[in-house]
C-alpha cells in the first residue's frame, strides 16, 4: 500500500503543481494586460499633455509676434510723425524762399 500512497501523493503534488502553474499564468496574463492598459493610458495622457504644451507655446509665440507687431507699428507712426514735421518745416522754408525769389523778380 505504500506504493499506492506514494503514487497518490505524487498525483496530488502534480495536480497542485499544475494548478499553481495555471494560476501563475493567469496572474501573469492579468498583470500583462493591466500593464498594457496602464501604458496605453500613460501614452494618451502624454499625448494630451504634449498637445496642451504645444498650444500653450504656440499661444505665447502668437502673443510675442503681436506685441512685436504693435511695437513696429508704434515706431512707424512716430517716424511718420517726425517726417511730417520735417516735411512741414521744409514746405514752410520753401514757400519763404519762393516768395523771396518772386518778390525779387517783381522788383526787377
């Protein structure tokens, strides 16, 4: 009977080992599936964060360009005002010279 007991114990041990291997495989597959889900979520989160960062940087660049454009327009207006003042002064001087030349011609 000892042989039968040994064979029975071996069969029980083999069944137990088989169940342990099966459970380990199931846990491994579950862990792998969870890891894949977690990785997919992290990738999606990373993409969303990258898109948000891109939009923030783009908005900052647009604001910088708009500010630079405003400064250029202001400088252009100031330069145009200075040129107008200079042109007005030159017109006044030209009119005075023309009047003087005209008066000299009439006196001749």
